[in-house]
């Protein structure tokens, strides 16, 4: 459908760019393979020896392509089983695609150069030099990929990366700027139409704010979103209320959807990933890993405690309200971070004590309106600790 295609455009462009990059490497390799062997100047070498070297390099690099592909599958599966199936950072890392594409380009160069040399007796040393240079670059890419793999399976770098993404999205989603100053009491245009999601189940990944504000300004309408990025959209689910005359298809075209959550505009995603890692560590009885994940959760919760809880109100250049974006509230952050962990750690003293300390520290930094939510969780933790360590009789 039209709105589905528009919503998926961003994701499709990313896939297209990755495929075009691979095609570009292959075409460059083919071009070099056809041109370099035709060089006549400079020292030359026996053609059959050069063909043997090219064949060896080409077949060896072709084997590396299979290794790279297998490595990507293994690391993704390892990360999904040990950290979280929602953690896709290694799968989406550019170096994995670049190394794969460059290896294909080197293989194409070696094969095409060998065929271009053909029955000739001698060939320019430039062919061998080009192959060696490409091989050195390939080795550098493999080294970078090796470091990336090692980082992807180590706990501290993974936690640091998730927390960094969490900081960025909190700063971007909860920032206050001139585009969020419209009066909450400003009357909204009539009529009011509720737009429902017309397609199969998907995830709202991103809202194209500028596009929706422009469409609302043109139609003199106001869009009030009910769903925030990260929400799962079910067929028939209310997505937004449109005040004024704005076609539903135009609004739906401003939503980017996909099969999984992303960091782009979803402030709860980093909390969900850190909680996933902490919960999985409790299953094999690894409380130290859970405590380490809680260190990063505390930092993110402290930042979220200072964030505004009201929806973001976006205005156009004339300061007229055009878009209201739902944002997760304080209850959502605390529920995502702590509720499952408190239950799962009911018999793990070290984790309960760390959660207790986390709640006390965050509560000291939070606005008084946020204290009650934290106090409820602290009471549960204290109850579990009393069960684990009953008072002396």
C-alpha cells in the first residue's frame, strides 16, 4: 500500500545503499582487472607466474568471503543468545558489509586480470603490485573486523555502546527548543479524525517530524500522535488524532516502520536492552554481570528522571502548533528498567542490594513528583531482602 511503502522508504534506502556499495566494489575490481594488465610501461614479469599468484589470491580471498559470512552469523547468534535478541549493533556495523564487499571486489579483480593476461608471455609488474596493495587493504579491513568482533562479544564495550545510544536519544527526544513552546491550552482545529493503522503488525521506528509539520501547515491541521517510536502497531490500532482536514495517507507516509526497534527515536530501547542483559545474566546465576548492567541503568534512569513527561509539542515557523508527539513517561522508564529485575532477583542478595542502592540514588536526583514510583519499587526490594535475610528473633 502507499503509506506502507512511504513508511519503509528509509529502511529500503539503507538496504539499497549497502547493495550499491557491493556492486561498486565489484565494478571497480572488474575495471582494474581489465585495465591494469594492459599497461606496457615499466618492468615486467613472466605472465604464467603472475597468473598463478592472482589465482591463489583470488581463491584465498573467495574463501575469506565465506569466513566473513559465517563469522557474521556466529557473532549475531552469540549476541542474541547471551545478551539480547534485540541487540543488532554488530549485524548493522558498516565494517562487516565493507569487508564483505571489498573481498568480492578483490576476487573479481584477480579473476578478470588473469583472463585479461591470457596467453601473453610477459606482463607489467603493475598487476602484481595492484594485487599486493589490494591484499594489504584486505588485511587491514580484516583486522578492523576482528577488533569489531572482539568488541561485540565483550560485556563492557556492549554496555558502553548501549548507554551512549541511550544518552543520545534521551537528549534528542526530550530536548526543549523553540519548536516546543506552543500553549497547551491553544484550541485545536475541527473536525477531529482518528487514524488507525491499516497494515499488518509492525514497529514504529521513526517519525519524520519535518515532513509531518510541513503537511500539517499546508492543511492548517494539528496532528496528535497516540503512539510513540518503539510501539508495536497492530492492524486497526489508533495511531493519531488529526484535527483539521489532512488525509490519513499523508500522515501515514510520515511514519517509518519496520520489523524491529531501533535507537533513532526510541528512548526506552536502551533501557530494554540493558534490562535484557541483566535478566539473562541471572539465569545462569551470574549476578556480577547483572550488577554491572545496573550501573548503566542507574545512569540512564538518573537522566530520565530530569526529562519532561508531557508530550512534545512541535510548532511551525509561525509558532503555530502542528504536531504533538507522545513520549514515554517516568512510569514507563521505571517499569521497563526495574519491575522484571526485582522479581527475577528475589533470591539474589547482591542484585537486590544493588537495586536498592540504585533506587535510593535515583530518588535523590529525581523531582519530588517522581518519588512515589520509586518508593513503591524500593518497598518491594526491601520485602525481598527481608525474606532473604530475616531479622533476628
